[in-house]
């Protein structure tokens, strides 16, 4: 057992011995002990989005802390299973850093696990391409992750599919890649079925726009229906719709075993349910975590699911 193992299992044991009320009060008291400027920064960030719950200490609104408490109290067994399924030391330290931030407001370890070596999503030790690689970028925004893919792998790919639903972002993608015939823009949402959805725009940035199940003017389709050729890599960052999109890609995940690069931070439960969903579809995956966010609150957590090597 190394130090990271020891600290992880010690934290799990500590949480197991506490009631939900004790966990909540401990987190709340630690939060109130932070300096006012830091609390204001945390609240400004959290309250700009709808993913984690409100946090406003002046109004005695600690919904986000209640949600963290529920997550920790209800998922300790699954967190241990996830930890044991992670394939490298770095991934395990990332999971520990996330949990320490949730419970202790530990900003130091979260800073330590930030990945500054590789581009966001594209850990070159794990994510490989060839001249025949078909890459699907779900939630392409203005092409920043595609730029990073091209910067990482240059011409070592065959085709890129870009899924995006915001009109201004689609226009940017079409303009940016107008001369790239191997980059195909798909102005639609990926979901678990063919349907129409509504786009709720964010006050923060178009990258945080969210599709909802209300019938609207956004065309949605499953990946299994929309692309029939073999897929090698799928990246998803679609503001909480990852679960539905993965369910709509079941056949590709089963048959192609593509490398999956999935954002798992748009809700506390994503950390548990998305790896579990992938494992239920195809057991032939190894799991890794990589972290590209800041040190105040864990965002930009990426699950890398990679086909197991044959012994």
C-alpha cells in the first residue's frame, strides 16, 4: 500500500463512521472557516451554473454542500470500486484529490494533479491514433478540442466528425475548417434516440449551453444511427447530456471499443454513474482519470476508457 492508497482508504473509513448530518456539518464548518474572498470566488463560480447546487453563505443557502454530502454518504462503496478499477497511480491520486476537495476544501492536492503536459483530453501515453483513425468530437464548441487533437496528432487520422448545436459555434466551425474536407460538421445533438430538444443558453458562455428534453428545434440523434463506420475515439463534453449520448452509442462501444474521453464533472453522480454505464455496455475497458481544471473546485475531470490489452 502506498501513501495515496492509505489516504484514500482512510478518508473512506472516516466517512463510513459518520452520519450524514456529521458529514454536512464538517464540510459546512470548513467552508465557513475559509476567508471571505475565497468564499466569494467559490460562490461566484458555482452559482453561475446549474450543475452542483447553490452556495450562498450570506443567505444561509448551502444546497451545494448538501448535494456533496448526499454524494459522499450514498456512494462510498462505488467510490472504492472506481478507485480499484483505475489503472494508474495518477488516476487514483486525482480521485483522492477530488474527494479531499469536496470534504476538506483541500486546494493543494487538486493543484498537484493538474495535467499541464498534454493537451486537454489527449494524453499521448494513453490516446493513440493511426492514419485510419476516425475521431468523433461531441460538443465541439468553436473547435478548441479539435485544434488540440490536430496539434497533438497532426495528420495521423482519417476523419473527424464534429457535433455542435449552438448556431454561432457551428458558424465558427464551418469557417475555421472550410478547407478541411476530412472534418465533417454535424449540426445536431447526440442523444439516446432520434428526437428534438430545446437549447437553454448560458449567461456565462456558449460552451455551457444545455440541451433539455423539452421538444424544440434542436435535431437530436443517436451516434449508432448517425454514423455507421467504425469509430476509434469519442470525446464528449456536452454539459450533463453525456449519459444519454453514451446510451445512444452502445453499439459502437460494444463493437468498436473506441477510446472514450468523457467529461464526468457536470454533476457529482457523473463520477460514479458514467464509468459504471460504460462498464455495463462493454466490460473490456480499462479506466483512467485526467484532470485539466483549476484548484478551487474540481471541473474538467476526464474519464479515459481504453480497450484492455490482450495478455
